[in-house]
C-alpha cells in the first residue's frame, strides 16, 4: 500500500542514491564542463527516463534474471568498467576553450541506453523492486509509482552535477586548471568503474 511512510522512505533512498557520485553523475559533470548546462539537458532527461523504464522492467520481472543468474550482472559490471575506462582515456585533453566546439554532448537515447550497462542503476532498480515494492497495491499502479517517483527525485539530484560542471567552465581557460580537472575526472571515472566492478 502506498502511504506516507513508504513515500518518505523511498524519497530518502532515491535522494541518497541519485545525488551520490556514480557513472551518471560523473558523466553529467564532464558534460556540464564541456558543453554547458543547456546542452546537457537531453543527457539529464535521458538518464531520468531511461532509468524509470529500467525500474519498470525490473518490477515486471526482469530482476528475476539477476537474482537467479548473477553472472549476467557481473558481465554488465565489466562492460561498464571497460566503457568508463574508455571515457577516462577520452577525457584527457577533451576539454577545450569556450569558443572551440569540442565534440557533442550525449544524446537523449544514448543516455537512456547507458542505464542498461550501469551497475549502480541496476542496483537501484533491483533494490526498489524488492525492498520498496508496495505488494498490496494494484500491480500496474505499484510499478508506475516507483518509476514515476524515481524520475521525480532523479531530475533535480542529477541536475546538480550538470550545474556543478557548468560552473567550472569559467576555469577551463587556465591550462593548468584545465589539466587538473581533466585528470581528476578521468581518475574519478576509473575509480568508479573499479568500485562497481569489485562490489
């Protein structure tokens, strides 16, 4: 049954999971630095909608596969690790001055699809579908509630990271600071990938 206690508990869980560092938030910060907040908006909505769809599918039974065949989730972790290493390598030297058009921001569909190889997103989806699923509620209402509420909390949380990245843009004209930012976020991507792969 959906009640105030469930809403408060779910909100707390979502805030903690969505606002803490992870692949999505690191990539949003980098996008904010490179392209600014406005051009990062499709990336933000791609994450939010893609993750809501992921939660819906997990609630509809896809999580059963991970619970009974954990090897599948392990494969996803290694795919994510390789992708994050690739992003880290591309990060070095990728931040240009404001007047230089440095590549393209992630598109809505690309950000949505990334959720399917993002172990943190899978962890959230599986936890929500098992620990917070209102089993006494109508089946459709229950998973729509979890998915809709995820997007509602997710959007402002992850937007903070894109805004943070955009606020760093004024520092990228300084070559030393630019290098520090590039190497810091490249290292953060590598460490995030390693952490997700071993946990």
